[in-house]
C-alpha cells in the first residue's frame, strides 16, 4: 500500500441548524494524519452531521473546516474529494442499476469524457484486493448485500486516492472476523499516513483500535481524549456520551411457552445462487438467531420469509401475517420525506376510518402513543423522518413492526435491528423484540452481533454459503460461532 498525502483536519466553531433544531453546536476538533480517530455519542448527538460537514456533504450554518490549515472553500463534496476527503455514510451513495465497475468510475470521469476502462478495471481490482474482497466488477450493485456495498464504498475511496477516510458505523452489520479484517486495513492506511475517522457505538472497538476519541452529546463536543491501550475506562466514556442514563438494564429472554405451536415452517428453501438449502421450524414465542458473514444468503432469506420474492424451490408455511424490520431502514423501511407519525402508521389508515371518513385525531393519538413508547427524538410526530438521526429512524421501523405484532402478525423478521444505534436505543429495540415474543410471535433475529444473539435468542443457527451449517445454544462462544461462520468446523449442539 502506498504512502498517502498527509492531511490534517480541523474544525472551528462548526455549527449546523436544521429548521429550529441545532444538530451541532460550535464544534472545534482536530484530527491528525497517521491515526485512527473515533467519534462517539448517543443517537442524535450530531456525529454524522459533524463529519458530513467535514466531507462537504452538508454546509455549516457557521464555522469552518480546514484541511492542512486551508479552509474548505467552496464548501462542497466535490471540493472535499478534490482535497483528498471521502466519507462512507451509513446509507451508501451507490447506483443500483449500474455495475460495480461503473460505480467506481462515476464521479471520476475525466474532462475529455473518455474513460480508460482497462486502466479503471485494474485500479478497481487493486482497491478491492486491498480490502480482501473479490467482488465481480460486472455485477449490478442491486444484487449486492449490504456488507458488499460497504466494501465497495471503501474501495471507491481507495480508488480515488483519498487521504482522509471518514467511515460512519462501518462495522454495524459485520461479523467479528470481518470487523477485525476491516480494522487491519484501516490500521495499514493510518500507518501509511492516511487520516482515518470512524463513527461507532461499539466502545470495545474504541479501546482496541483507536488512537483518539472525540465525544459528542446533544450536539456539543464534551471531550477529546488520547487512547492508551489497555487503559480505557469504558464506563466513563459511556457516561460522558450518554449521561447517567447511558448504562441500561438488558432485556430478558422470554421462555418458550410449554407445548407452543409452530409459527413458521421452512422446508428446503432455495434461491440461486445465494440461498442453497434452508430448512427450520420456529415455535410461537421463540426467538431464533441467525448468525453469519454478510452475503451468506441473509438478504435473500429475509425477502423470501416476508413473501417479497418467490423461491426457486421449497416452501414457507404457517405464517399468516409477517412483520419485518428490513436490513436497510432508509431503502426499505421508511418514506423519508413523510413525517414521523405517517411512518409509524404506514399501511394502517383503514383502521382509523369510519363510514369512509378518516379520523385524524385518532391517527395522531396513536402516533403520539407510539412515538412516546419508542422514545423517538425529537418527540414530534410532524417532524420529517429524513431529518431524524439514523438511530431514531431505526426506532420508527422497529416500533411499527412491534405494533403489527400487537395487531396479529404471528412472525417477526428482524434483520440487523440494532444497526448503527446507541446503547440506550439498543435496549429499546431489544425490549420490543422481547415483547413480540412474549405476545406469542415467532421471532427470527438476523444479526452480526454475537452478544446480541446470545442475549435474546433461545438458539442460534449459522448461515454460511447459503446453508445452515450448525445449530448452537445461546451459551456458545464467539470462537465456536466464528468457526461455523467460516465453515471451518461447523457442529450441532
């Protein structure tokens, strides 16, 4: 890997207002090259907004961004990329209808409009190889899993010779082995004088991989700290980021009722080429965990179980009504330009109609009840969903699915439900999943967070290369599950 141009990043009194809401307040930070810097804080603290301003994606209300002492002017994403800054956001800026190679090239087209495709293919392969990825350059992006899209985004940054790499929740859906591999790449980038800035809610990553950490709370920078290996007080960091209410009680796993009926039967489900042969039974009130490296068939399984696609062969039986928490909340779970209240009640308006008239007062009352239970911030049903933080958007999707179970859905499919959310919001999500199981719904929980699976599930199955390769109790260790995920030593317990 080549040495990068050293680019120091500094912000001065950086502030961003959205309408009457102040997302970031006079943030002054410094991030030097050659390091991995972390930015942490609760959902809605302003982390993503702050770094989007650094990357030129958002314009500040006031304040400035300086790169090697020179202001980012004009304050645009194009100028930031030109100066060596790139950002991989939680929701990827890719073109689904284009191929992987075309996504590499777009935005990097020369002024002559004559693309050197052979050279571009060579550079793209080199960028992917640096990440240990072998994506097919001729595959359409719409066919890629969420994890594969993420690797493509990071590879695009390498392709464009960036010097500052900003990553927003990069390990949110990665298995532990994948996360470790990603941080090995990021450490190599930093060792070659790249400036790496990472937003995360996983404080163990801060302790293990970071050189510094910046803490935000309610839009304000509350502290910046150098990290000494083995000497990080995670409880103190949590309290600084979340306040006294940051450390929360973990939801208990409900017991499966004695003699519970089956909520779902899946027999020899296949969808070529990702899903080869999947069979399982799910009892009413049971939480079944599915672990696996992203791209092993999870996305296909979700869509088949939800009835969104027809399998090549096999059958799904028993589910009369299915609620779903999709893996990508913005793409599949929300109408972003609709209000919070409208998103909470999508598809339910007929319940609030009498003699052909819609009761707006009843709609608003139900939306207010749900937003309060889900602890969405801001607690305003008229607030536009697009303006909510990622974690608060996720609360909307989870709360809507919970309400569907309360109205009679017998199965809940939850795909990466705590992706990119903080500790407190994770607790709200876990409580919702647990509540659905207590009400008798069968819950399928797909997650890359092995501790989450152990905490909530009655049993865990591992999906690898489109097949279930092992079933484990929730007491299984990371090593046991990890071996199965890599199909090295799958076992049945």
